[in-house]
């Protein structure tokens, strides 16, 4: 009975294949969305240079680029997470040993959390950057708040970089 239960428990980890497949499907979908956003951006850029639409400004173009970065970063989070789940709970991926990239080589939950955390921090930095572009401070105190936000983001990036060394 104990052997049967242990075998069943061990095989139950294969349920995570559903999570891996769903994460990969979402990541591929986001890559498609990112490609669509790039095509949309190029169309807006051409319109901006021709001067055919006063609604398309430099700020709109910059925000479009930020949205593209955001989309691709989220897809990379999903790829890293799906590879990590598979490597940690299902089976080792033989192909990862053949490449020099360390992005998808995950040996522990802590390593997966670290990799995801780094990408999420960059995603948050991009989001803060997008909000800063949209803001138009109307007083000196609001400008000070913006400066404090930039300082805090810079410190967090510096601390994350200093921790890696």
C-alpha cells in the first residue's frame, strides 16, 4: 500500500504539465501580441513623420514602445516560469546543457524565484517609466515627488545589481 501511494504521489507531479503548457501558450500569445504592437507602432511612426494625425504625438510613440517592452517582458516571465516548473518538477531539459545561456537553467526554487524577481523588477521599472511619461507635474511638490520616485527606482536597481556581485 505504501509503495502504491508513493508511486501515485510521485506521478501526481505530472499534473504540472498543464501549468507548463498553459504558461507556454500564454507566452506565445503575448509574443504575437507584442509583434502586433510593433506593427501598430510602425504604422503610427510613419503617420507621425508624415504628419497625418495630430493625435499621434511623441509621447504616444514612446508609450507604445514601453507597451511593447512590457508585453515581451511578461512573455519572458512566463517562459522562465514554465521552464522552471518543468525542470524542477517534471524532468531535466537536456537541451539547456548545450547552450551557454543561463536564463533557462534552473536548479532550485530559489533560483527560479531570483530569475522571476529580476524580470519582475525590470517590468515594474518600465511601468514606473510609463507613468512618469504620462504625468505632468503642476507644482514644485509634484516635481519633488517625481524626483523621489526616480531616486527610489535607481536605488532599487543599484541594490539589485550590487547584490549580484
